[in-house]
């Protein structure tokens, strides 16, 4: 695997984890903790976006 493939897999995994955290925040924790889970999930999306933008540049 080259660097671009590693970044693609990292992006895919981080999107899955972000979706899982957002789902936990929406469906399981409906109180204040749900806001924390959802915001961390959005943060995972932001980091995955950066990884996707780095493909081909590193």
C-alpha cells in the first residue's frame, strides 16, 4: 500500500467512526451527553476531510 491508499483507508475508517458517534448521540444518549458524542463525531468528519485533502500531496 502506498501513502494515498493509507490516507484513503484512514478517511473511510474515520467517517465510519464519526457516523457511529453521531448515531450514539442521536439514538442512545438523548441527554446532554448526546451533544458531546455528536460534536466529537463532527470533529471526526473534519479530520477525515483533512485526510482526504492530503491525498496526492504527501
